[in-house]
C-alpha cells in the first residue's frame, strides 16, 4: 500500500435497517473509493430486494472501482436492457468494455451516453475510444 493512500474506516452501522440508508452509506463509500466496504453494505440490501435498481447501479460502480470488469459488464448489460435511457449506465457499460479493450462494443454505448447527456467527459471518451479502435 502506498504510504499516502487513505483507507476507509471499517464499516459498522448499528440499526441500519432500510434500503435508503444502505444506498446513502454505499454511495458515500464509493465516492471515497472504498468499494469493498460499499459492497459489504450493498449485498445484504440486494439479498432483501434483488431488483433494487439503485443498489444494483452502486454494485456495478463498486465492481468498476475494483476492476472486476466482467462482473460490472454483466450487471450493466442487464441495467441497460431495463433502463436504455440512463446515460450513466450506458457510459459505465461503455467504459467497462473499453477497459477490456473491446472498443467496437464500447463505442455505441459511449456515443449514446454522450448524445443523451452532453457531458464533455462522455464526449472525450467517445473520441478516445474512436482513436483506440482506429489503432491511432
């Protein structure tokens, strides 16, 4: 471990009973890049409610942070099928595919995310993957 790397404290949440609380805690952990700890909160919530879209999105984000790209891809593919108009889900799936060097598969998702959101980060991802796909 890098001497300057921050470690999130161990997660203990007495009385945590509702999925909204699990979502907020997991989101906070993920913003601090504490994916393992976030998964410890997310998984019990998904056991109680396996179709909870918010928790599934957070789980996919955690998989991306942990570089569990196949697991992220699997979750995100299902989410795209259920929510084709969600630009973050499309972008995340595109990034997952890009990180696996599957540029041709990533491009349609990244292009749609860029068109739907107008986010400059999404537009830059499209340019980057187009160049990688073209072998530049």
